[in-house]
């Protein structure tokens, strides 16, 4: 029975009763049509009262409530508070009125009603999103601090078309999904709500009720720009206040002629490069200062970060992303990450980022089955799941999903000032039968194995990135013979800037793992890559994947005693640096740590103090300086006219020699892949004159035996190996030398 402070439920009209039922059950798709202030013909619970408006507020924890001094009555047996007012009373209320209430513990609260604000998502936003071409979608969806009609709060929006109801939940409402239900915007599937009084750093998630099953669950915001430290999974409202200081760098980037400039990349996992004295993570600022100082000293031009987007499992290295727009909180805030990038740029170091559009994990709180349906992934597991990785595959043919990913790429480039992306696992995106047996995959509409939707997505991604962010580099990790990966889309290519040369990496490492006595029989592993070296714009990687569990560290792959292992590593690094292609090396390999990489601990920096390991480090430092400062080694990386074999046939002695060319420079490179020094070894030279030995990996400074050519040589007028002149060299054991033509 209703008290004097209550309105009997039975006194209400059927429409109002129905709304209350749906709201109480958490099924209301448009609470704005019911909550707040609405015109009425007559008071439904008091037929004798003259009024023109109804005030309603849904307050599950309140004992009593009022609107600007006008008392509200609870509808008996419900959490709805109601009052009918006259036109005159309505005129006295502000457009956005406040609701005050008292809870059972006596605490008092007041908040502007969220249900008096208009839609913030316009028709153009929704139209572009449905077409998959809203490139700044991260500014519209998600959580954003805003001031609307002079009232400050947070605007929330999320795409969940299979939801019957979506609510914002957080500390501010006791994580009660009935407190702040959102409204759906037409048939777009986008739900929105502006909640006055919320602030940056407030925690939130979305509570979703699926339309078909009625199942209720909570999800993190796909567009959240900050998240809690794992294992917590809450999203944080984030408002950046960072002031960038890299204007000069950004201006240069727009004109970055990456095809003809040196790119030497240091691949880094931030959680294990270095740690604090007690094994704790360093923060972004500490990492910026330590890492930039080291990278500059070593002579690298760029850093490439393993994924820093939020992820719950450290052991995934960041490749199982749950927060695509949120830099991981392991190392600090998003603005502290901005500081990291900014500091790199101020010190003339570029920053590339590993980016993972190929798959996402099945964690219940994240993207998987987001609204109770296969929203971001394919419904059919033959298209929608990676069997090897236990993850979902994005549905690239769905406009909104493609838009999510491309806007994410642009977010990192525009908002975080990232200089380029390395796109992970491209091969798994291109082939429908990737790592699948017969009967485990579905062919495309033409009966083929090519993923046509993924191909269209990658082309659109590269077109937009290059159009909107000039100078940006987009690299593909693609391990198959798919043609024209790094050719423009208008030529029929995928549009990437560059492609990792996995064939070069696999052949080279396999060759180096062999004892020198067997190397003559595998000489083609060194020469074969030149057969296809200019079919793509290649990066030569020695990446993290080659030094992880059961694969052995770089130095442990090498044959021989400790000295020979170290000499082989120096030779390998020289072979990479002097060959055509941009360079990438994973951290720890530059000083040849013995242990395989372990993401749970810091690199073993102590080993870098050992003379042989220090020598490897110094040899790479010298190689980076040589590569950056000599145009012959980088200007024509992707042009066959920048390379010429001198002798690729001396398999019996395991010796290779070639020349590198730029517009005004010649560099001759010679490699001895055996531990036997070679006296009076004759090689042909492309031009007559003097040559300076500008690099020798056998130098005593690097821990070598110091066999060399006294710094310089003069050619003889003796044709050799189809070259107009030649010279006799001393070739050190397991070593490379570089000779710069002086004229």
C-alpha cells in the first residue's frame, strides 16, 4: 500500500506502467522518452490536478528526491520518483534541471539530470560511420569530457546494435546498470549519454543486455583512451593536457624521403629493456631518457615498440590487445606516453609502433561478442577464429569494424605522433586457409583462398594513412610470396611502404647456424635473396621472434667457441648493415646476451661489460654510423642499380663480395664466412683508384684478431670477375670489410 510520500502504481496509466516495467527490467532502449521532463495532457495519478508537465527520475538508492525544491514522490514498489507540475512551474525550471536526493545512510546528492540533453551524434557522424569512413571516430565514440550548455560532464557513446539496453556504470553510480541507461540513436546501433558532473579519471564500463538472449554483462569501452593497470580492467575517462614540443620534427616528417634515407630500427619491448632496482617497471619518462640516450649513442635512427596498446597478459608481449586506443598503464598515463614520443622526436629519433589488426583475444570484458553477437568478429568460426592463437579474427567486410581499425591507426599517428606502423601478421589476414586444414576454412565468393575483405581493408588503410599522414611509414610483416605488398594500390599493390624480408632472415640465420665446414654447401642461402630483393621495398629484420623461448639467442645460434660465436655475430650484423634494405634489430642482440629474451625480466646488461660482448656492441655502433653517414649504403636500397655482385660464386671458400652505389659514392663489401684468414685474395673493383677500409669487423676494437689492409688500398689495372680493375686483400676470419672508393 502506498504511503503519503508515494504514488500508487495502480494509479498510473498503462503506458507509464509499461515504461516503468521495461526500465526496472533493464530493457529500455530510449529512457529519454520517459525520464526527465515531458509534456502531458493531464496528471495520470491525480485527475483533479491541473498540470502540463511530468518530472521523472530513476533513483534506485534514493529514499526521497526533489527537483529545485519541488518534491518528487516514489511510485510504490519501484525506484521511480515522479511529480506533475504546471506550465508556470516548468518555466521557472532551468533547461537542464538538477535532481537532489537522500540515500538510506543520510547522505545527500545532487546532479543535473542526464535526460535533458539532445543527441550529440549528428547525422553526418552516423552516416560516415555506417559507410566506414569516419576517420576521427575516436573523437566521437568512447568517453569525452565536454561542456554542453555551460554544464561540464562526460559524453559517452558506444556501438552495440544487438543490445536491448546499454548503460554506463562506474564508481559514480555504484556500478548499477539501472542508474544511467543510454539511448540508441535511430537504427545506427550507436548508444549515447551525456552524464553531467563526471570528470577525467572517473572509472567506467558499459553494461549491456543482449536483445535476443536477455543476457546482461559488462564490457570495456572499445574506444577508451586510458585503462586501469592489469589485472583490473576498468576504463578511465581521459582528457589530455599535453603540449607537444616536436613541431620541427613533424614538419620534417611530412617531407621524409624514407626510400632514400637511412632507417636503422632498434626493436624494443618496454617492459623488459630495463627495469628498476627491484624489478619494477620503469615509467614512460624514465624509459624516454634512458632509451634515447642509449639509442643515440648506438646510432639507431628509429625505435620500434612492441605493442603498447593495453593488454591484460604480460606474456602476450602486447600482441593480444584489449584496449586499442589506450597506451598501457604499466608505464604510466597516456600523456606520459606522449612525453616519451615527444622526447624521442626532440632528440631526432623516430618512433614506430607494432600494430595488431589481425586478431584480438577472447577475454570476456573486451571486444569478443561485444553486444552478445559476433560484432567485431565473424560469426562462423571458420572465418572468425585463429585456431593457433586462440583469438578472434576481425570482420573486415563490416564497415564499422574496418572504420574502428583505420581510425585507430590514425589515432596513433595523429594524436600520439607515431611515425609509422609495423602491421603484425599480415599473412594471416590475406589467406582464408591460413594455418587451416581442408574443411576448416571457407573460400571466397570466387572459390579462392584469398581474403578479399582483408585485402580491401589493407588497401584502404594504406591509402588513408599515406594521404592523411605524409611521410608515415607502414611496414608489413608478411611471410609469403604475395605480390606487390609494398607497391601502390593504383598499381594493384597493397599499398604498404615496406615489407619485412622474412626469407632473407630465415635463410641467413639458417646459414649462420651451420659450422663453417658445411657452409660451402649452402652458399645459395646467402645469394638467393638477391633474386627477389627489388620486387618489394624490404626491411631486413633480426627480430624478437628469433630470440625467444626454444629458438636461442643470436649468439647461441652461432657455431664454434666463444670467440668464433662473437665473430659470427659481428659478421652477421655487418652482413645485415651492408646489404640493400632498411634495418631492424631486436634489443639485446646488439651486445649478444646469452639468454633467450624473457619478457618478465630486464635484459642482462651485465654481459655487455664483457670484452667480446662489448666489442659486438661497438661494432654495431660503428656499422650504424657507417650506414647513416654513407649514401652508398642507403640511397638506393630499393633500386637494383644500387647493387652489383663482384663475386657471388666463391662457395668453396665461403666468400662473398659486392658493391653498393649511390649518386656519388661507391662502397665495396667483402665477407669471409670461415674462420680461415685469406691472404692475397683478389677481388674485382668497379672503378680504378684508391679505396679506404672504413670498416673491419675483425678490428681489435671489436674483439677481433685485427687482420686488415692498413687502412687503404690502390687498385691494379687487372680486370677481374667482369670488373675493370682489381686488388689483393687480406681477408680476416669470420669477418666483413667495407672499402670506400676515394677516387
